[in-house]
């Protein structure tokens, strides 16, 4: 990363306008023609310019705030990570600014710009999929950033998290180990979600290697929403040719699958086994309790917070940090060997 920061004059020069015009685009865009506004906005993206919303503060002082950007605060997907991250940084008197982007990476870029405008001292993001504009923006700012939740050995950003491919293999391997061969996959769209994509691809590869690759009709897509997942799983399970087990992309989808099976009168696990990924709060309290692959969210969140604090205390690291946390299969009441055909 570079310590250079573009200013309003840099943007004006790149856009071929005056600094006053750039200021109008930022503060009163309705007063600027669309072509000029588009040219200035393109220059802002290209230069990585961030206006200082904390300009009234003393020059050079830290804001004592850290940003955490998560896809959603619905359900409990990231609840433990957010709490443990906050607890870790609060010990060092940092305040957390929390933002969401709704699994929309273009929205994530806009949220990230807002955090930089407020001069946060460090930022944690979820996962490794981000827009090219986001990567350029991060590179233009002298602010430590860490990607939490996901781990790969060649990540572009420092990362602290789990190997999501390992989680997908563990979920599929659990059902295969119980003797299931008619296994369906229910996962969210993964175009902008590296966690879901890695889990899905690894689970499908594991099934294919065992000679149990699911047919197209058994590869369903459902968002991280219990009611919508229930509808998708109900359609999947309603016909006579149904699977004996489901691998679900996370516990929210798995809870929707449990609800769908119950509505159809399919006893779990006698007629249908279900495994999730995540082990979110409440997953052990479903009826029956959900078998799932645990992602150590609390440990990941706490470590990501401590990492940013360490970067601010010690300066940037010579090597990029990539820290992996193990996943763990937790068998409960939703999985068992297949019953009679």
C-alpha cells in the first residue's frame, strides 16, 4: 500500500474540471450536468480520492474507530463474529462502525468509501470476493485492511478465517460416510460470494468422486432466508424422486429445509438427513438439533480485531498475514444412515 492520498485538486486535474466543480459533485450533485458528474465520479474512482468528513478534528489524530463491513445482520450468520470483533477492539478503546452491503459488492464499495471518509483507522471485510474498484480503493489508502471469515493460501488481502472448501468437503463427506448416495445440494447464488462458491464446488466434487454427483434437478439455489429456503426445499422434496439427504450452504438454509421436510411429513432423519454449515447460535436448538460443520466465528472475529490493533501499534507487516482456523463436523439429530429405499 502507498501513503499517497489524492486530494480534490488531483481529481479535478484527472477529470479536466475545476476543484469547485468537484466540490459541487460531492456536495450538490443535482447542480452539475450528468456528463460532468459522470466524468468527476470516474476520476474519483480512478484516483482513490476520499474526502475527509472528520476534517474538523485535529490534523494527524486517529479517529479511534474501526470499520467492519458484513453482508447482512439478518439472522445470526455473522452475529458472533461481530460481537467478538467488537469485544477485542473495545479492550483497546476503539469504537466499531458496522455497515452492511446485502451481498452486493458494488454496494460494498460505496460503504467502504463512506468509512474512509470518516477516517477509520482500520477496516475488516468479509470474504475474499470484492469489486476491482474496492481493491483499487484499498490500495490507495494507508489504512490496514483484513478479510475475515475466509482463508486461502494466495489471498490478495490479509485473511483470517476458515477454508470454506474444507467445510463443503466435510459436509458432503459426513453424509457419504453415513451411507447416503442420493444427495442434493441447496446453496445460495455464488457469483459474488466466495464462501458459498468454495463450499459448493468442494461438496459437489466430493460427491462426484464417490460416484454420487447429483443430477441438475438436485442442485437447488436458495438465498440466505429461512422462508425462501423452505419454499425451494419444498419444491425439491415434493416429488416421488427425492434425495435421501441434503447438503445446505449454511445453517439458515438448513433450517428452511427442516421446516420444508416437516411440512411435507418427512421425518428427520429417518426419511431425510440434513447437514448445514456454520453452527450459528440456535442451530443446536432446532427440532431435531442440526448437524452442521462449525465455523469458529468467535475466534475469527476476535483475531481479526486484534490483528488490526496490532497493525496500528506496530506498523504494516512485511508479509501478508493468512491465518487459517479449522472447521469441525458436529453430528446431531438431523443426520443418520439412510432408511430403506
